[in-house]
């Protein structure tokens, strides 16, 4: 400005023109400074089409590419390369629950077997791990097996879960918001590569991302955090005190709790319920927790590596995943083995309190997927029928092809009544049980005639205790005399055979006709004789 003041006379500029020009320059400077400030502090909005809310606290706007890439979080693996969950082979109850939840929410998860610590050979335990309890060794080995399987898959990322998980019903929308934030991560120490910008919804600058820690505490670098709005964040009442304290330490207080989540560098996350890893992360975990040794339980040893700086991680608070607790002995497969008496006592207590999945709880979740599925799969079949068919006698009549209305079927009686009807129908003549009374076909007449003939034959041949019984001794004596008579043996045999064949044919006709006409069961062999 001094230059202008000294030279306005030299160039013939009047004082009024000089003041006007200076005002224009000052106004332009104020405009550009204000625009820059607003650009730094504004929160870009996402369209409702992508189901993501305004959540940004970074400097910049959401690119079209980032929006498109975040949609991968809506797929069956939440935008990760794969989802694996660890479960002991005998915990089929938990495996049923995991697959049920996955099917309801369109997720694809595959199981990796947990490991019994006692089965691990002493030579395969890393240096420093000899003092670990068998359950701790089994847990470590199961996670190491997942890391190895992931490296063999050739994928960029994997989500690792444990089988007692629970999550919010809007899990896919939650991860889409996390994807937006991770693509605009202000905590990165390296710029994103072209591969990340093209195909990594959560970036690849990290080794581990904690998504289901059971407790946590922040480092002294509390200024390293990125806060974003999330309408599916658990309410203040549903947020565990651990995470309330964690958020307070990061500068989040009061009404903000229950409305926002925060991304921060991992420092003290406990538990391995849910976490994601990159290929570089799996390699570093295998290096530091197997090849170079193992000092303590796997989750605590990872914390030591995070604090030592040999592994880089991010933590989402509150976590999107939570453990589902029954508050009894069923909750843990790695706790110290209890005696048979202790287990029986807890089982008895559980039965008395009627504790089961219906009484299970999950913290840090606004709308539990486990509780919601009880409503979504609830059915009241007979109430639905009663609502649609309020008449209790019978359903509406159906029309035949010719337009006539068929009468409804007669209702069934009790079992005893139906049995009595069946017996009576079997004893009745054929004409009384024929369905079609107007049936006068030749076959029907023949059947009736045959039935009458069979009844007469049956009465004459096998009437119980009378003619057959009276004639039997005389026939036997006559047969003996004839056999002793010389020259008449062949004649006697021919006559006997002829009589026997006549009887067998008559009885056979009676049995066949009884079966065809339902005229009662055939008599026993003893009665025939």
C-alpha cells in the first residue's frame, strides 16, 4: 500500500481513485480468506441414495470415486476380501447362530476351527510362550491359522470374527460410513496409492483395524482422532463405560456421545472379537507373534506390538461389533477349566433362572441383530388362519371347473369314532359302503354276486364248531379203513385230493373277495381247520 501512496501522484491517480482501488483489493482479500476458512470447516453431505450421513471432520469434499468405492461395503463381505469366524468344533450352537445372522443380513462367513491348547506340541510353541495356559495357546494358534489362510488367499483384506458376536441391524450402512472416513483419513502418514483409490474401500495404510474390542484406552496423542456422525451409534445408555471414558479422553462429551464415532490410532484395544487385517498386517503379525516369539495372550501381545510401534492399527469407537453374553458358563471356551461339580452347579443355576439366548445381552449396539431376528422370524400360523378364515366350521367352498360349488368335506371325529366307523364299514356288505350309489356297471354287479356266493360258501365250509368239526372224525376213520383195504388205495386218495382242492378253492375265493370288497379280515388258519 505504501508504494501506491507514494506513486499515485506520479502516475496522475487522484486520491479518490486510490481509495476506491484500495477498497477493492481489501474486499477481494477478505473474500478469498473467508472462502478458504469455510472450505476447511464445512462438512460435506452425502446423498440419501448412498445411505451415508454427513460425517466428515476432514478438510475437503467427498469425491465421486470415494462414494462409488464405499458401496462395496454393502456386499456380502462388507467390502473386505473375505470374512472368517473362529469357532471350536464342538460349539455347533454358536455356529448355528452365526450362520443364521449371516443369512438374514446377506453376509457370507466361513468357519475356521478353534484349537484345543493341549493338542499343541511343545516344540511348536514360540519362544517365550511356554508359560501360557493351554486355552491361551489354543486361542493364539487359531488366530495364527487364520492369518496363514488369509495370506494364501491372495486377497487384500480380511475381517476376522469370533463366534459369540453380535452387531447392529444396519451393519452395512455403518461400514459404508467408515469406508468414507477411511478414504479421507486425516491420520494417514503416507498418501494413498492408485490401487487403494481404485479398489480398497478402507485404504491399505494400516495393519490391523479394531472393530470389536471389549475395552480400550487412548495414547497420550489424544489430538490424533477423526470424529464423524453416525445415526446408528449406540445411545449413551447402551455404551459401555469403558468407551464413554475412551471418548471423553478424545474430547467427546455430553450429548455428542450416542451420535458420533471416532477413528484413532490403536493403543490399548483388548480382545480379538472382531478385527480386520491387511496382507502386510498378517505378515507382521506372523513375524512378531510367531517367528520372533510370543510373550503373553494373543490380544495382549498385539497391544505390546502396537505400543512398540512395530504394528500400525486404527480403532473404531464405539466398535461396530459386540460380544453376546449369556452370563453363565457358556460364555467362554478359554477360561480356566472348572471342575465337574462347578459346572453342574452353574448348569443348575442357569436352569433355575431360565437363562438362555432369549436372556442374552449385547452392549455398544443400538439395535441388536440377535434380538431383531426374533421379531423378523416370528410367526403365528394359526392366528393368521383365524384372521383370514374366521368361520370355525370349515374353509370357504371351492368352485369346480363347471362353476358349481363343491360341498365342504365333513369334519373328522375323534380317533375312537373314526375307528368305529372303519370297523362298521368293513363288516357291511359291499352295496352299503360303495361311494357311488348309482354305479350299475358290470364289474360292480359281478362283485356283488361274487360276494354273495363267497358268503354262502364260507358259511357252508368253515362255520365254526359245527359241520367241519362233526365230519372231521368220521372222515379220518373212513380214510384209515380205506387205506387198509387192498386194491382201493388209489381211489381213496383221488377222492381225498378232490375234496381238499374243492375246499382250498372255496376258501381262496372267499379270502380274495374279502380283500377286494373290504368285507372283513380272513379267518385264522386254526379256525379254518
